[in-house]
């Protein structure tokens, strides 16, 4: 009580003596008046000022600066959720360029992880992105979008926190819900009845059986083709070697007649007519055995020359 009365009297004397002179004529006058009226209080005040000056002398300049705290909570207008054509569309203001971007999600198939990956792919400046419940519990990436939009949530992008309030959708009536359940049950029964994997296996087995039947039908024809091909190759080889033997025999006979039996003057016109006659014989063979272009195309195997069948058909 004595200390409180002393402080009240000190304030009263300070206001009366100072007037418009800046509060007791500055710090020195007020201190002197206080010391004169209350010696004990003046000494205490003087010690506090000295201690305050000593602390300021010991502290570094950066340590004497004040710290200002700011909030990172962003208004919910930067993140909005609307439904377009039955699909949720989340509009987010990206941090890098401060422009809005819309993300259309699928409630059933998409999850929270898909939405977060889309955010990071759209803005490479996003280092950290997560979704929390209003209580501060982090939402797992496997949570479906339909479950996320049932209640409010927080979207954290880097150091910004967005409060998102999805619009409430009308619940299905009992009749519509029953119809939807019937449709789901029918789809499940249809998928179970069709048994897609088993159908594919049966189809593959059927095609393999048909291929084996065609191979059995083509087996005799394939044997005939191989026999004909072997005979043709053998005959071609005989003709080639026979032609080489004929040319070697002709060369030997003409050389014998030219250098041993007769002279070059006699054999020169003979060799000319023999050469010209051989050319005429080759030309006659070509004329007699030539084949039309379409017949040659028919003999070509499109699988070996990598040509489609329609190319041959168009040229024909």
C-alpha cells in the first residue's frame, strides 16, 4: 500500500510540475524531483537506469532488435471448390506466378496423392504440399477425393495454409440410392459372369487349335513345294556349271585351232561368227522363255521381301 501511494503521488507531482515542458522538464528534472521527494525511490530508479544502460552496452546491435511474428494463414478465397458436370473442380492460386489454376478431379478413381502430384507438376516452385484436417491431422495420399470433399480441410503449399470449404452436395434419396446399388450389383455380376481373363484364355486356345488344323492341311502342299524347290535349285546348278564347261571347252578348241592347227588369219573370222552365233542363241532363249511381269510378281513371296499383299494387287 505504501508503494502504491508513493507511485500515485509521484505521478501527480510529475504532471503538475512538468506542464507542457515534456514531462517534468525531461528525464533529468523528473529524476531529480523524484529523488528529492522520495530518496529511496530515486536511488532505486537510478540503479535501474544504470542497469538498463549496462545491458544495452553488452548486447550486440542485432540482438537489440525486436522480433515481429506474422501469420501464414491465407483466406479461403484463394482455393475454391465447385462442381461442374458432376465433377469437382478445385481452383488454386499457384505460388510462383500468383495465377489461378483449375484441377478437375474424378471423385471415385482419383485420390489425394493424385491431386498433390498434379499441383507439383503444374508449379515446379512448390517444394512441400500436403492436406490436413481441421484438427491438424494429415490426410493420407490414398484417401479418395470423394471422402476428402465431405468436410472442410487445410491445403498447405510451402509455408502457406489455405482453409478450404467444399460445397455440401445433396444426398441421394432412398429410391435413387437403391437404384444405384442395383446398378452396381448388376455390373459386378456381369463382370463375374463374363470372366474376362478366362474368356481371353479360351479365345487364345481356340485360335491355336485353328492354326494347328491349317498347318495339318498345308503339310502335304508344303512337302510338294519343298520338293519342287529342291529340283529347281538342282537344275539351275546343273545349267550354270554346264554353261561354264561349254565356255571352257570352246576356249580350248579355239586356242588349239588358232596356235597349233591353223593361223590367226584363218581363225579370226571363225571366232567372230562363233561369238555372234552364241549371242543370237542367248537372245533366242530369252525370247522363247521370257515371262510377263505379272507372272514374276506372282512368284514373289511377300513375306520374304516384306511387301504387303495389297501392293501386288494394286500393281496388277
